[in-house]
C-alpha cells in the first residue's frame, strides 16, 4: 500500500472509530443510568405505560433492591392489579 493511500485510510478510520467509541460509551452510560438509579427505573417503567403497565410508586433501582407499589396491567384479556412487589 502506498504512503498516500495509508494516510487517506487513517484519515477516515480514526474519526469513524472515534464516533463508534463515543456512541458505545454513551450507550453504556445510558444503560448504567437506567439500571443503576431510581430515576432510571422510573423512566424505564414509565416507558412501559404504552404497553398497558402502570406503576404508582417506585423505590429502588432495576438492579435491585426494587419495590413497586400499585402495579397494574390491562389488556384485552387480562386485568392484573398487584399492591406491592419487592424484587
């Protein structure tokens, strides 16, 4: 490979690798936030609202310990209500 060709490849590979690495770091930080904080648990469980899942109170984090109060799920065939779940 000629020196000019190598420098052109490096000119594209380094920025592309940097973007991919930055994306992976941000994605990892987002997952850590969702699993490791109570606020992340609230956000994640709030996103389940579209699927018919509702939670009145969340204490803890998804990695545990986690306590859910007022958990309910409604679908066409099922109406489920649970007062308290501790995981």
